[in-house]
C-alpha cells in the first residue's frame, strides 16, 4: 500500500470519556520531536492546520500564558480561532484553551499529549473539556470529525515531507 | 446611619448552587440603568473595579465576541485580567469569560444579571462557572470574598456620586 493510500484510510479514534469531554486519538508515522514541532512551530502549523485553506498565524506565543490566534481563509469565509496556553511541556504535553470567533465565550480546554508509539511513530491524544454537555454535543454535531481527519491527513503529508 | 457606614456593613451573599459554580448576589442603591453603566462604561469601570488601585482598561469592546482586558496596579504588583463577551443584553444580562494572567487557561464563564429590586434599587447576581470543582474550590480559598466586597463597596460610592 502506498503512503498516500494508507493516509487516506487512517481515521482518528473519537470517544466521549465523560459527558463534557471528547477524546481524539491518532497515530502519526513520525518521531515525537517532529510531531511536536509540527504542532508548535508557526511555519509548520500554517501548512496543515487549515486543511489546505490559507491559514494566517497571527499569534503563537508558545509559553505558559502565551496567546495563540489563527485565521483560516476558506471557501465559506474567514474564521478566527484563538486561545491561551495553560501548560507547555515539550515534547510531551500542551494544554490550551480554544475558542472560535463564531461562538465567542464558548471556550474549550484542550489537553494534547504526545506519546512514543514504537517504530518511530507517535500517538497524539487530544482531550477537549467543555463547560456543559450541551456545548460538547453541539461540537459533536458540527461535523468536526470530518474537519479533524482532513487536518490530520494534511499533517501526515507534512510529516512525510519533513522526513 | 450614614451612607458610608451602611456600605461598610453590606456584604454580598455568596452561595454554591452546584459543584462547579459560585453565585454572588448583591443589592445596590441605584436604578438599573445606572448600575449597568457602571459595569460597562470603561470610564466608570476604572473607578471601582480595581478597589481603589489604579486600573488600566486596555480593552472593553462591549458586544458579542468583543474582548476585554483590565490591568490592576496594586501594592503587590501588576495583575492582568481578560476575557470575551458571549452575550451583551443591556440593561439586564452580560455573559463573559474571565481569566487572570496568574492562572492562564483557567477560564471562568461569568453570567451577570441586573434585576430591578424596587425603591430604585438593583439586584446584581453574578454566577461563575468553572471547568472543574477543584478550580471552583481554588477560587473560594483565594480570598475572593474580601476583594469582591471591597470592589462592591467602591461601586456603592461611585453609584452614590452618580446620583
């Protein structure tokens, strides 16, 4: 199987460990340091986070208390996303808030862990905590899973090009 | 009883309606429109929110999605606070996030309602929702109640001066 076919069929595993959380697990074919870089270096984030859409990294202050703000220019319009870093522990753990301009004040707390998965692969687990179950369910109903898999497929391609 | 003595003895009522919430109720001797103004006009906020300390209003964009950021210059140092408006419904309801620079990413969702309480008075109810019970309990243990009553006493004085 070619690398591109393998990427196309690999889906993130999405579960709901509590009534206010969404947990997403995905394995990437790259060593942990490289995956960490792709999640935290603005030049690299710009190449996959927007799933092929133009992404402007307005802020990415990678330290406790630092702010981030990304603006995606897609076919359906311009979408801003922002938040702040609560914990930055390279190369294993990032904790940050996440807020979409379209629903201001609906802040999500994201915990992202990076684990070595053997054979030069890395498991990324992203757990999102919402204020309420209704807000969590709204996210699940929003088509997030498709966007997520598109983003991770773009990340697969970036990681392969960095090899 | 003089106004200043009355202010000194009036305390906010603090309860915990759920394991992730703090509810604060306080009646002010001023009509609702005036209280709303004192909570939302940057020139007025600067006069009470810092409890006598210098307060710089860096942002106060009073609309859905708008950001706010206040910096308090106190005897123990400089403290930044910020958030974003989720709902702005004059003169009855404000919903915004609240985050202190000292604990970035520990975002609180505040819902503030303004109710007419008869005889030209206004009841303000501020309900704070935390991500976890631990974060709520940390706030309760922080001495917030003293700071809150100092702020509200400063607000009493401002409201009286606006009469």
